[in-house]
C-alpha cells in the first residue's frame, strides 16, 4: 500500500466553543477527498490545521509521514514552499501585478515552469497580461488555481475553489483539479458547501454536530 500523503488522527479544535473533536481521515496519492458542512462548521479551520497554518488543540497531523508538531520552522517552511499548494477561500493575489507575474512568483519560489496547457484548460491564457485588478472575481480565482498548480504540489488544499463560479466554469475547475491529482503523485483535499462539487471527489466526509462522518 502506498504511504498516505496526509494522516489526521484524533484532531480536535476549539475557538470560543468546540468546533470539532476526534477527526480522523487520511489522503492517499491520486485520491480526492471532499469535506462538506454548513457555514461555520469549521471546514476552513480543519483545512488550515491540515495545511500547517493552525496548530490543533489535540491530535496529530502527519504530512508525507512527518508529524507536523515535531517539525522545525525551516521544515514547515519547506513543506509550504515545495510540497503543498493552497487555494484559499479568499484568494490572495498581488493586485497591482499582472496575472502572469502572480503565477511566476509561485513558480520562481518552487523552481517549476508554467505550463501553457494548464492556462488553456483554465481558459485564462489570454488574460495573463492583464492586471489582477482588471479581472473578474471568477477569473482571479482561476489565476490563483493556476498559481497553485504551477508549483506542482504533492497535496492541494482547496477551500471553496469554485465559490465565485457559475456551474459550467466550476465543473471546468474541478476537472482541472481532479485531472492534476490523477496525473501526478498528488492528493486533493477540498472543502466546500457545494455538495454537487463534492460528489465529484473519490470520497466525501461531512462536518456535522462537531464530528466528521
Ligand atoms: N481565528 C479565529 N479566531 C476565532 N474564531 C475563529 C477563527 N477562525 C474561525 N473562527 C470561528 O470558527 C468557526 C468556524 O469557522 P470556519 O471558517 O472554519 O468555518 P467554515 O465551515 O469554513 O465556514 P464557511 O462555510 O462560512 O467558510 C466560526 O464560528 C468562526 O467564527
Ligand atoms: Mg470556510
């Protein structure tokens, strides 16, 4: 059996109140997993825990077999730069720069090349010279997806990646993400409230009543 890319064991977290307790799941290479749940159920928090940005109150997260709480700052930094790609719920692009410059920043850091075919698939190739501020929300979202995939991450963490998109474009984006995972030794962890998009993944979990089912 191939080694899990991600293993979450007995993860619990609270802010003011308990968000979720005893969350367990793993992600294998070529696998896509969706986590659904209502607004405020803790989906983004769980994604940020799995992607090194929040330390859980309890439990363990392993990425590529390494326990996160045992890693040095430098090793977490390297994981973030080379191994994981995060598509944020609210995309973070540099507004004054062109779409192409935004993607290049990511590939420069990771040492990868931008693939024209990816830009074509996302239907943004013709927009790459424009400044981010001149693009629509959905176009910006697709640029941020190109930026993340161009790094060639081993895990993609995607938080509502289709949130600003019409159904047809959302399906196109999901196909790009799922194809990437099939074609690379990579996994996708998607969080969304859109059950239709979630159903396209290999597995679907639900955050409900503070547990993952
Ligand atoms: N940094 C924080 N400090 C305090 N409370 C927080 C913090 N981040 C999130 N919360 C709270 O935790 C709860 C879950 O938030 P989270 O963003 O994980 O939900 P979500 O399931 O992603 O919701 P949505 O579908 O609206 O994106 C919310 O009640 C939120 O107010
Ligand atoms: Mg969220």
